[in-house]
């Protein structure tokens, strides 16, 4: 009976079959990689289950070609799959259920992201009309999974006697655009294997024909066929750094960690000591689609002398460097170590500490020597570093504080905190910042205008930013100060006195306004802090206007409000107008000014209809 693929799988299959993806040859890398994983699994099982008898020397992946039938066959003697596994592993894609098809449908180039979803097996449909998978697990008989594409698949009983999997592809006929026959050409296949799968730890073998002198003859040749191993089998991380081309690092990275872009940094090292180990780490060039979701799992692959013992060892990476992909291989780790024990494993902790240092060092180096790359990196992962600063009550802030960058109003580019304090003006003892949605919007904030003339201001545009600087409290003894919240001392003593007098003189007028707005502001006063803008809101206490914005979209019963103060520019014509008003007029002006101030901050107003008709009344006068 023919079974249907799950809806999502079907859609993806359609994409694969009709793919215009140019890099079709990667299908072979995917199948070889699956085969190698399957051998890993069997190897690991045999290591931990002594009853299971296997001969490690037999492990291999065999590639065969049958040109007449247009068949390409990939055989492995790995763990194999039971009927249920065939059904579950090959009948469904996106087992995590998080596959986002919006991403896939947009543009053809997005097909590159197929790798991100772990849909490797299906890529074989890019070059095949039909796929047959015959598989036998250790403790069951063989079954055959057959599919000719999106219309479904069948599973029947098989005859294979050896444990392992045989995948038979029927290669598509050539078209005008595509020469599929090259996947039946031994030389081409050898080239693809060398390019993508050279490091695979098990031999990838092919029967290759040679001409050889006939025994006892001087000029008569005969065709003989011998099995040849194509790959060098040395894991990339155990090779000499000097002998590895950047392309090899990247091919390995793409294949292993499902990225379609190159990594921006590669850290490869061997540490020798009481516990010796290899590390091969990659800093990705962009965040994977699920990076900022709960589904994202951090961790490095952990090998014990070349045998994979854990897919994602989380203890090897701190949360704030969770974006790093890679692996650790140590001969000194016990194979039987359980996940729970691992957490307390002293050697592992040492390795983790060292890895953390290495990553930090690499990021610092990038920050110093390749600012452009760092900014690109920071766009995607800066948020994670900032989380790291305020998580755990700021425990790790010293590790991370020199890795964050913010936009500088003066320099008009991203700068570090160190760069900010290196350029303080005389007597400046604070680091000024302002928050808003975008650099442009912050630049237009009334409170920013005057301060900017004198001091540099960091523009905080990410919702995590203000929490971050609050967690830092200070940098090199300079406290962080929000120019919108606290009064920045720009006035001379005389100016201060004058403004105080002004507020005193019009205290009744201001009182009327304050009463009108008593639900929403704590105080109303004249100020010198604004240059051209008529009005602004400042805050007292720990919650700023920007934080109110963030907190208000969080699902929380009690809405937290900032303690707002409405400041009116004493040097603006509106100040004189206000001084001349009383009663109802004064009430209305108060409401309009407050609404204006909120709108400038990028906050919404509760009563747009009322405000709009008040403004119309005034215009109509
Ligand atoms: P991924 O390898 O990313 O998990 P695939 O679609 O390539 O995704 O494979 C799906 C699953 O099918 C694998 O996780 C594995 O469990 C199983 N599988 C694929 N090929 C083999 C094989 N040659 N031997 C045993 N199991 C396999």
C-alpha cells in the first residue's frame, strides 16, 4: 500500500524534485554523512554493549555505479533502520515540527537553507527519479522503502542479510540544462567525495577498473577491478593546520553544522596536557533561523578518540557564546561517561573554560582588526552577549563588557565602551545614553539635542540595551546616565537660578497643568534642557520611558508605568503662551503638550480623538 508523506514533507519534496538549486552534487555528501553517522551509532553501541560483536575493520561505505540501469548505489554497514525507523525517519521531514516554509518559498536562493533543517536525505531527489532504501537493523529483518517522489512511498519486506543500509538511486535523465549523467561517472563521483567527504573516518570505497598486464605476457592486458579507498579518513581536526585549506574548513562546516554561509571565524587547536584534546570551533556568519527561540540548543559535538559520544554537549559552552558551533575530541575522556556525570567532570570543565577563553579572544581580535566583520556578527549575536551581561545578576559582565558595541552620536558609528571613555570631554564623569527605536528617532529626541552639543551619547536601539547598561552600572568608574531620565548638568549656576525663579513665579500655572495631568505625570516644570523642541517627558526612578515601552508589551497583569515629568522649554514661544493662559484653555494646552511629548518618545496616546479635536479647535480659532 502506498503511503503519503506528511503535508510538510510533501511540500519540501516538491521543492527538492523541482529544485533549481545549483549545487546538486551535495546530495552525495548528505548520503555519505548519514552512512557515516549510522556506522558511528553501531560502533558506539558495540563499545557500550559488550555482547554485540562487530569487527571494526569491516566498517565501510561502498559506492557502486550501474550505468545501464542509471543506478548509483550507496551501501553502509552501519546500524540500519527497522520498519518503524524507515517510516519515521524517511516518511517525515522536519521532525522538530518547526520547519518554516515561508523561508523556503520566498526565493530560489533560499533553497540553500535546506541544510538547516536536516533534510539531507531528501536532497537525493534533486538528482533521482526513484529512491530505494533497503535496511536491516541489528535485531530485526530487512525492509525496503521505495519512493518515486511526492506521490508517496511504500515499505515492503526485504532480503538483505547483512546489517546496514543500501540506498539505490535511479539517476534522472539528462535535460537541456542539466547533465545528470555525470553522477554516474566514476571520476566525477571520486571528485565529489574528495571535495566534501574526505575526512569521513570510515573508508569510502569504489570498485575501479584498471588495465593490467596479463600474467606471463608482455603486451597483453586484462581488465581487473579492485576496491579503492577514495577518502583520506583523517578527521579534519586531526590534520595539520598548515595543510588545511580554508575551503576544507568551510566545506566541513557546511556539511556538519547545516549552514549555507561560511563561518566568519574558525578556531582550530590542539591542547596538550594532562587532558589533551582537539577543538575545532566556528563562529557563524549569521544566526540560524531558530537561534533566538526555545528550540535552539547550544552545544559542541564531543568525541572520544574520534568516536562521537555526544551530539550537543551543552556544558562545553557558556550561554552567552551559544552561537558557536564545533567539536571537541579528546582521547582522555571516558566513553561510558553519562550526561549527568559529565556535568561534574573536572576535565570537561577545564576544557570548557579554555574554550570560553579562546572564543573571547577570537572575538576581541575581530573587534580590533576587522571591525566590519564584527559589526555584522554583532547584528546577529550582539543580543546574546547583552543577555549574558544582565543574566545571572550580572555575574559575567566583566567577561563581556568589552565585547559590546553601541552607536555613538558623535562618531556616527558603532563604538566600544572603552572607545567611549577614551574620548570623554573635560570633567565628564558619566557615560551618556539615550534610548529609542532607531538611531534617527533618537537623534530627534528633544532631550538629546542639547546634551549632544557637549557630550557624546550612546544610542541604545535594542530593547535589551537599557537593561544591559543598567546591569553594568558603570564602566571604568563612569556611571551610565540616561539623558532622557536624569537631568544632565549643562546649565551654569546663573541659569539654574533663573530657571528656578521662573518655576517659582509660575507655580500656579504649572499647578493647574499638573492637576489636569495628575493621572499620568508627577510634575510639570519649565526647563533649559531643550534646544528647539517645545516639550519632553523625563522620568524619575528606575523605570524609564523606553523600559515602559518594553514592559508594556510583555504579558503582565500590572502595567508598570514610568514616573514621568513633563518639561516645557522655557526658551520656546510656547512657554510665553502658557504663561498667558488660564482655566479651560490651560487644561487643553496641557493635554496637547503631554500628547506631543509622548508621540515624540514613540509612545502611543490613549485619547487620539480628544487630542485631535482639541488641536482643531485651536487651529480654527
Ligand atoms: P539528518 O541526517 O539530518 O537527521 P536525514 O533526512 O538525512 O536527516 O536522515 C533522517 C534520519 O534517517 C537520520 O537521522 C537517521 O536516523 C536515518 N538515516 C538516514 N540514513 C541512514 C543510514 N544510511 N543508516 C541508518 N539510518 C539512516
